[in-house]
C-alpha cells in the first residue's frame, strides 16, 4: 500500500466512524443490541447465536470489513440473561480493532405489565497496527527510496485494554426502550495516551413498538435510535414488516457531519433460523464523496431453545432487520 492510499484510508476511517477514537457505525444495531446495551442480554428469552458480516464502502475498494458474533440466553437460576460477544473491525491493511466481552442482565418484573432489565458488560479492546502497510514521509530518501525498515517508527504489537459498559431497558405491552453508557473506562487505544486515541463514552438511546394485526397476520416493528459520542450524533429510524416467514425492512440514518443513507433490507425467519441481508445507500456524504453503497450486511441468527416451553419473565421483540 502506497503512502497516498494509506493517508486516504485513514481519512476514510475517520469519516465513517467520525474519529479514530469512536466506535464503528454499522448502519444499525439490529442483532448487536447486547454490545451496545448489555441490558438486552437474554431479552429474546431463548438461547440465540448471532453472526453478522459487514462491508463498508465496497465500491471504494478500501477493504473495510467487520465481523460480529454473539450468544446469549435467559437463565432462571441467574434471574436474567448472560452472554458473550466479539466484534472484529478490519480497517483495511493498516488497523484492526478486536473487541470481546461478557454481559449479564438482571430481569425484574415491576408491575403487572411493566418490566425492567439492568445490565453490565466487561470487555477487552485490542488495537493492532500493521506497520508494514504504513509509510511516512521520513521513510523515503529522494534518491535511495525506502530507507527505514518496517516497525521502526510504529510498533505493530498493538495494545490491549479493559473496558466496562452498563445499561437499562424497560418494556410495557408492545413498547420497549433502553439507555446505555459504554466505555466507562475510556481506554486509550495507543500507548502514548493522547486524547485523540482515547475511546470516548458512548451514550445510546433506543425505543420501539410491536404492532400486530390478527386479521392479516402482519407484524410491524418500528424503532428509533440516537447515539452520542464525543460530540458526534447518529440518528436512526426504521421499521421491519413480517408476514409468515418473509421479513422486509426500510430505515434511514444520519450522522451529524452530513453522512446519511437509506437502508432497505430483506430476510427469512422460520422462528429458529433467521437470514437477513441489508444495504445502506449513501444519500449525502458530507465533505467527502464516495460510491453510493455505504454498508452491506449479511446476518444469521439461530435459536437453540424453544422459548414457548420456558418460564421467561418477559420477551422483548426487537426488530428482525
């Protein structure tokens, strides 16, 4: 990778995530609720494994990809949900952010139709740097070419840090919502402990509703989300519609710097198995112009238990897409 491509890549990462010290925006948090708010751990009532793959700005050819996997379950013994999750953000040939955590949520019935969950997650964050893919101006001699060996200026050992997050959710009838504060430890993602490398606290607000028509069998799940981090704001509005095994969705999201997109999606849900595919098409790109497709997501969700046969306090029906 040449110096111009490296610099372009780093600018791209800063544009998509708003800053190198901020979280990656995946286009939506569907299927990843436990990573953003641990209070959702076990909220589906069944033991569920989720796997998602993401490609960011595929038309630009920068190789920005992510993989997410999680498993959570409700336990009567724990009176709540427990789970594990891992996310790997591969930002081209230069940066790699690997995060993994364990979450627990206590489920409380506060009234005849009012439920609260309180969750906590503990995680590790590892940022790796491929020094061989980074070229600085000082690495070149105008007559001799490349003069410094890889690893001389930037170490590729990376850094591994500890992090914490907490959140609460409520649900009443068809309504649900949640609030979470992540990165309570605000870890530095580099050994030099500069402010621009510190992972700032992430505040997440979300809410939704389930609308079901008995006459048609159609189910709608509209939802809204607001994320705040280091002065940056992301808003998301969308809904999924389910009829038998078919699921369709439409959403839109907007980042305060002007990056916005519309997200159509489709999926198949047999109850124990869900397969989803979504595209986020860029409508406006702020100060930088990129090809139209912003994010492509493919997701798989597998239920390992029958929730109907278990004594679950309450199930929160989150959007399928």
